[in-house]
C-alpha cells in the first residue's frame, strides 16, 4: 500500500498528542472527573489508526509511555509490550533509516531514558 502523506516528525506527533492530552485533562479530567488513565485511553483512541508508517506508530507509543508517567504499572507494561513488539518486528535502525539524524538522535534519547534501548 503506498503511503499518501509525508512522514509526520516526532516533534509534530508530540505536539498533537500533548494538545489532545491537555484538552482531555481539561474537558474530561476536570470537567467530567475522569481519571488520568481514562484520559490516556482517550488520547490513545484519538490517534488510533492515524499514522500509516511503523516509525510514526512507534513514536506515538513512546509519547504515550512518557505521558503515562509510570503512575499506572499495568498501562505502562502494556505500552512497553507494544513498543517491544514493534521494535522486534521492524528493528530500530530500519525504522529510523529515513529519519533525519537530529530527529533520530532526539528519539533515541527518549528511548534510552525510558530504558527501551
């Protein structure tokens, strides 16, 4: 299947997800008394099937892991498992092959801090 859009970079995915997280915290967290894990679930649902490329989906999962903050071990384990599957299936170097070096370095930095690599 051909990819129709230009690849979305890591900073843009972070910006989109952080905006959604903010909106859901405001509207559902404060407005409707949703829990933080409920807000995270809403963010995940918001971006489900949004990205065509495996590298974009991996970046999304890493962002979700960061936003989980380690507060919900089951959620964290679930996200880590999804990331591990993507890395095993595609290989990090293959995923980052077409990513500019500065963006790849920033992404690797996050993966390193999260002990994913």
